[in-house]
C-alpha cells in the first residue's frame, strides 16, 4: 500500500527529519525547528496534523523526495 502525505502528525514528521540527519532546535510555542545537514531550517508545529503544503515544503527544503520521507516515517 502506498502511503500518502495526508494525516501525518507533526511529531512523526520531526522524527522522520531527525532520521534524515536533522538536529532538533527549540522553536516558539508548539513549534520545533530542525536544522538539516544542508543548512536549511525547517519549522514544524508538533501539536497537530500537518497541512500538505507545509509538509511538502519541508521535505523539499530538507533535500528529500516524498518517497524518501515516507520511508523515514
């Protein structure tokens, strides 16, 4: 079954970006910043389900494909 980017929680996305080599930094409120090896900073709200656009943008900034990201979940 092919997974989609729908219904991914912020906390799960953060774990996937960390598995891809990101380092967690403190954000404001319920947001977490992840510093990726390519120098990009991705900000993810951890308390709720992520919107598709936000997630796709983060994946692109991390230098990953959607398939690579889904494998890291």
